[in-house]
C-alpha cells in the first residue's frame, strides 16, 4: 500500500470525492494509484481553510480510479469555490471507496520535515514509508461518502443504479406526479436538419427511448429532422430533472419556439452547454418547481 498526500481547503462528512483542477492532474493520480492506496488530506495554510485546520492532517481517503465530475454530486459549494469566470475550481474527480476523519489532527510538520510544493495541492504526492505509517496511525473514524445515484451509476451502470433506487416507471409523463421520486434524466437534444440552430430541452425516465420516439415520428431516413442527444444528466428524482429542464428553459425564454416551448432556436451549443454546466439545484427543489409553474402561466409577450 502506498500512502499519498494532498492539500485541500478542508474535509467534510460526508466526504467529497478526490478532486482536481485539471484533467491532467487527475490522469496522473489515476496512473499512480493502486487498489488499497490511500490519500492523506492536509489543510492548506491559506485563508480559505479554517484557522484550526490549517496545516493539519484532516482525513484519509481511499480513492478508486473511477472518474467523476463535480456536477455528479450535491456539493455544498461556497462563492470562493468558483473562479472569476464562474467556473468550479476542481471539476475533475475520482470516486472514493472509503474515507475516515482524523480525530487527532496533528500538524503535517510533526509527521514530515520535508517541504511540499505546489504539486501537493494540485495532485497527490507519495509519502515516505515512515511518514505514511505516522499519518495512518492517527486516531480516526469512518465517515460517509457523498455518492448519489448519478455517481453510483458510473460504477454500476445506469440501469443497475436505477433499479436499486426505484422500480423503472412505466407510465407516461402526464401521470408522473405520483412517481416524482423516481430517478430520471434531464436531456439536451440537437435537432439536426432544422432551419438554423435548434435544440430540444426535456426530461424523461429513459432519454434513449425518448430520442427513438421522436425520430420515429420525424423520419430522418426520408428527409425529416433527426434528434440526437448531446447532453444528459441522471437525477435522483424526476422532480429534480424537471427543475433543471425548466431552469434552463427560463434562461433562454426569448429563444423558445412558439410552437414548442421546449425547443430553443438560434442559440449555439456552446452557450447551452455552459448553462447546463452552471446549473445546480438549490436545497429545496420544490421551490424551483413552483416558480417554474408560475413562469409557464405568464410567458413572455413576444412568445405568445
């Protein structure tokens, strides 16, 4: 077993995934990690870390090499977690197999006399055998992992994860109120062959089935338009999937097609992708749903 170390702004329960600012640093970590390796989490000495945690050993993670992204998790973010352009600072992640919170939070200087450089904050660095033994010998207790269904789906496969969460719904969209707690997707489909840029925003229990259904009616084989899924996100509940759909549609309200209010016209894929990435639910998804219903009742005059 190799013991690695990385510096972060803190350690939480439930434990966040092991995160990186670039895909390159994540790739280096994946190449270095083996089954059973652990990463010791040390608080940085910067102002973003609580004074009582600065420079101290805070926790231990046992990461996998399974990749994830920050949007997969309900992370309790703060303003400083985003850069000047509004981008999340550590979008690339590795899922954890286990995690522990250190009870005796000793200073890193008491464990190692070495000077650690910027790579210990951007990636993971190996500790010596003596340092690793000292760090892992500290009193600790296990903590939960932040692992919702959309992250679990990356390990088990989406269908298995969905079946574990709830029986696959078989009703139509119009009758979903009693199934709003079942897992569902928000999707963005490009409408190829349309006059100008056009995208369909929606939600469904099975986005692949929805795409096939659309194309059966559109008949692209004989010259009709074709629906092609460009983005999809699996949510714990249909309520959350619906909230994301409506939030993005509201953001591009003036570009919504009059004949189908779930179709956005004249907007580039890059802008829609940016809105997709920036969206994240608040603590109360029901609030989003209620505000959405009010918005639907009062569409913009130019779109009536």
